[in-house]
C-alpha cells in the first residue's frame, strides 16, 4: 500500500468517526433530559429491538419514523432521545425529525451508550 492510499483510507476512517460521534448529545444533557421525562426512541429494526431493548424505549425503526412519530410524540417540543446499534441510524433519525420540526430530538448514540446513560439504577 502506498502512502497516498494509506492517507485516503485514514481520511475516510476519520470522516466516519467524525460523522458518528460529533452529532451525539453529551452524557450530562442525555441524563438531564431523561430525568425530565424525555421520550426514548429506539430506531433499530423490530428484530433488533426484540433481541433486547431499554425498558421504556419505544421502537420506531428508522424507515418508519416519519410516518409514526406523531403517534408517540404529537408535541414537537417534547424532548426525544434517539438510539440505535451504533449511532448512525439515530443520527439520521435526528436529522429527519429536526427537518419535521422536532427541534428537541437528540442522538444518544449506540445501544451500549444508551443503556449506560439511560438504564434505571437498581432499587435499593
């Protein structure tokens, strides 16, 4: 592999990482919104959701979010926390929702991050 091919590969990797992580809401903001009752939306497929999901998450797969969001969030000012498997689909969902006027839609990122930030502490 020559130097220019390596630089191109590294540039593509850096672009992917920037797109994936730059749109994610900060941990403090996610916890603040969750504490205020934000709607948690899992934009993974129904099969992914069935394989494990956050207890309070609503499943609206990315391909269905435009048509179904109003059924669970008629108020466009309601805070919405979006997550998927890696953060890419939830970023796309955030952009779709903001384009529809949902200005308080936030990308939490991937399922592991969402679980870490949004899981309820055990009772006790």
